[in-house]
């Protein structure tokens, strides 16, 4: 069995740097404009969140507000008041 040198171990533990390309930028832009989150775009193109965000902003994409889509509470329609019996008719 071959011994691994310290240099090989160090090289194996380093992450592979992401090299942004025009193709990656176009794909990221398409995915983000299609409704995916920055995190989902990063996973798709194989980079970190920060790299994906930087790639999108450098491609001229206007970022959405944070927090996602908020669903508004659906208000129940107001209850119809029951027709009250006329008081004058009840006092006969």
C-alpha cells in the first residue's frame, strides 16, 4: 500500500475553487429568474452561497428581498348577523 505524503493530504483537503464562467453566470441567472433561491442556484451550479450571490450580482440580476414569499392570512368573511325578531311583535 502506497504512503500518502503530507503534501498530498493537504491538497486533498483543500476545496476545489469555483471558476465563474459566462456559461455558469447565464445558468445561475436563468435559475434565479425562474424562482430558485440563491442557495438552490449554488447547489445546482456547484459553488458556495457567496459565490452564487456574487455571480448573480455581477451578472446584473436584481436580488429579491430576503425571507421568501409570505403567505397572507386569509380572513374569514364577516358573519351575517341573525335577523332579530322584532321586539314589538314579541310584546303582545
